[in-house]
């Protein structure tokens, strides 16, 4: 079942500019190659910097479930191309070719007709020939092997990796410590790449070579740690990130007691020394070596009592990778990892048990949102909605859950439930998008609701959202009042307000720009002069809109006279 999509729905999910431009694209027939497969719509839309953009929209009984476009738009709501596709579907559903019906048509065709169609297609699109060559082969199909991945027999050279790691660590030699500080991120990224290589070995079933790489990383980086200025924690963070993959690898390697003991003795000094530097979350490595998979310790650890969170996480990863599903699910419940249990049950399409565990055990709104989305994607929208409604009363951040549920309630015509969900979302995370939805839905109750929303924003000290709302309402004096309270260092927001107020309050724009200009020039650094001139350009527009060209000229000439001994500034001012 597909919910009805209307222009009103599209307007609530897009900015005014996106909707208007999408409407223009639709009216200019920019949408083409439109298809429908059940509730899935696909198509193409002409692009500005590319021949076309590819569009995909999934609709269910809760409305628009997902809308994807490969354009770079990221300013909130749906892009103009998605709007154009959906306007096409609303107004001309017949242009969407039903692919399921098309399959039936193809099946009814005789062999000669199909061959002729393929020949024409290859003439029109040569790439199809390459695809056919790969798809059609004279060789008989090889049966799939039922064997599991075998372990790699060739051992990697630990010496090679040791040299590579040492080379990365020495890459900052020759720099002063203050210079090396700024290059730490790049060095750590190279170390992360080696860690990723080790994990690739692990996923391929080669735990022993993965272990060689990871232990070499821990030892070499640990021994060099005190040579670096790690004020920002890049290197410490990398070492902390080694814990989980190392524990997972240890548990996968099936090490004997002697191997575990020897490796423990090799790594313990490094772990303890790093703990003295504040990197004290590597204890899981020693715990895994001491206890192994069974949990039975080789010996008692003195002055060392880490929790077993990492051990459990690693065991779950191993069981999942090895497809030991029943053991995985059992451990999830034993360890209280209910979210992982629910996720797996949904993947297995065992929805009743997944929903039951969710209702009984989830306590955070964020977790409820994760599960509700998974249920919806699996076609269980009604269960997702009921769970989400309950989630609004749980602890945690309800902002994203509220807007997710609100859009579904709105699409299904449940106005009161939509308002309630949006109100909860707005309280947690005020935003213009939700404000505008509430205004549209509240009707006669808006007079009561609006002041409450404004107070919520004021209490949250989100000046940008408050200004966005006043701009939306075209309450220019309130925009000015709010803008006067924000810091002069909030350049992006002041510039946004100046651009909006130019036609409405040009006097304010002149004064706001004057403060920016004079503050930038006072820094006496030439790198700020171009920015000052940028603000002067806005000031000029404001003066001219008031027919005060003479005042503008006087101000500009005054700057030139006052700062006549600053040639770099004079050069920039001459551009005006």
C-alpha cells in the first residue's frame, strides 16, 4: 500500500526555493526515463553541471520512506530534482512505466523478436555488448564450493611491517615539535591504514597474520609514544582503537595456553606503560590473553581489573562473522546487547520476537528510532509506528525520533499525533523545519502554540534558529532585535541577516557592516582587508537603496584619507 503524496506534503519536506525550482524543472519537462516497480520510483532529471541526475524514491503507507539523488545538494529537505520527479508522479503517474508489467510483456515475446531487440540495443548502447559477453559464457557454470574459507598458509613478514610502521613514525623527524604537532593527523591516518589491513586478514579468516600486524603496531607505536606532542590525542586515540580489533583477533586465533602466556608477557609492559600516560583502556587485550574464549584465567592479575565490555563486543563480532547465529543471539541476551539482538532478528525476519524484546528492553529514544527504521524498511510500518510512539516517552534525545514519527503521522493524516511528535522533537532540537510543519498543522491552535515554541528557542539560546523563524515570519524588527544580541564575531550569521534585511532595514545593514569593516581594519593585518571590502560592498548596496550615494562616497573617501599610509588597504578600496 502506498500513501498519497501531495504537493502539500512535498512543500513540508523541502525549502521554498527547492520546491519552486523543482516545479520549474517539472514544468519544463526536465524529468525523463521514469519507471515504477511497486512502491519504488526511479527516473532522471536534467542537471546544470551534468547531463542528468539519477533519482530513486521509495514510498510506503507512511509516505516517502527514502528519496535519493546523486546531486550535491545538502541545504535541508529534498532537492529540486526529487521535487520534480514527485511532481511528475503526482500529476502524470501514467508516464511511469511499470517494470513488473514490462517483464510480463517481455516474457510473451518470441525468441526472434527478443534477439532483434537485443541487436538494436547493442547498436544503440555498445556497453551492453560488454555486459552480455560477461553474462553469457560457453563455459559450464562452476558449482559453488561448500568449503569455508581456509586459513592462509603463508605467514606475512613481521619485519616488513615493523619497518613500515617505524618509517611512518619517523616521518615527522626533522620537524620541530610544534610543526610535527600539526602533522600528527596524517601520520595517524597511515597507521590506521595498516590496522585496516590487519582487519582485512582477520575477515579473510587469517587471524594469525592479523595478530602479527596488530601486536607490531601496538609495540612500535607504544614504544615511540613519548617522542610526540599528542596534546590533541590523535596518537592516544589510535592506540585506544587498537583494543577491539586486537581482542577480536586474539579470540579468533585459537591460541594455546603457552602462546597466550608468551604474548601476554610481551604486551603487558607496553599496556601498563601506556596506562601511565593516560591510555588506560587497553586492558581488554590482557584480559583476552589471560582468559581466552572460555573465560577461565591462566593466572590472577594483580592491580588490574578491567571490565569485560570489549571482550563481549569482540566475541559478538567473532560469532557473527563466523555465522554462529544461535550462539550470537544467546550472548546478546546474556550480555544485555538487546539492540544487536533485535537487529539480527529483524534481518532474519523474525519480527514478533524482535518487537517483543524491543518493547521490554529498550530504554533510549535513539535505540527506538534505530529499530523503528529497521522495521519500516522491512515492511513492518505499523509495528514501527507503535514502537516509536512509545519511544517518545523514553529517556534520551527525542529530536530525531519525533521528526521521523511526525512525518509518518502527517502522511497518514494523523494530525494530532503528528503535532505531538513534532512538539517533542522541537523541544529537544528546535529547528525552522519543524516550526513550519507545526504552523501548517496547528490551524486555530497556532496562536497558543507559537509563543511556546518561541520561548523554547530562547531558552535553548539558539540565536540562529530564532532568527530563521523571525525571517520566515517576516518579522523584521524582531530579526534586528535578535541580531543585535549576537556576537560580532559570528560573521556568517551577521552576514545572513544583513543579506535578508537589505531590502527591509537597510539602516541596520549599514551599521552592522560598519562595525565589521572598522573591526577588520583595526587588526592592521593585510589579510583582512579583502574581507573588509566584502562588507563595504554590502554597505554600499544599503546606502544606494536609500538613495544616499553621497553619504556612501563620503564614508569611502574618509577611509581612504584616514588610512592613506596603508597601500594594501588602498589597493582593496580602489575596487569599490
